[in-house]
């Protein structure tokens, strides 16, 4: 479900309370580990772009929290770290906020920042 929020602060104010803390934590990790990236709302979700290209995004969907890691060379080596999540080509889905592994998220963000590979 895409949000019409004008910015990330408004987006986070609109998410269900039981997800707000974990989404704020993911946002802070993005800010900490993605220097030089621009935070904005793209595709109805908080997104982080380098040189105008979105490489990371996250969202509160109806039935899960999603994290989009769009650099396959950053995500593939870390797949096993995302236990308790369903992982697609570039989307990591957690059904419950307490399942989100923030250490794995931080590792993905660091790998993404170091990557100069293509997005999926």
C-alpha cells in the first residue's frame, strides 16, 4: 500500500503504533549507515537514493514490514542473516516488528553503501 505522505516524518506518524518504533530504528540505521544518500518519499515509502537512484527503501504494508535492498551484490551474501523473514529478489518481509533483525539491516546498509553494483 503506497502512502501519500509528503515526507518521512509524516509517513512514520501515520504507521500503526506497534510498528512505529522499529520503523524509526530502521530509519535511524539508514541515516547512520548511508552517508551521502538522500532521504525522500519515493514509490509511496521512505527511500534512500545515491546519485538520484533509490537503493534502499522500507514500508509498513498491511501484513508485514518490508525492507527493499535493491543491490543484489549487497543482499545475496547476507540472506542467511535475515532469519524469520521472507526474502525475494530485493525485498525482505517481516510479519512482526519483533522479528526484525536490526544487526542484519545494518549489515545490509553497510554493504549497500560500499557497493557500486547494479540495482535489481
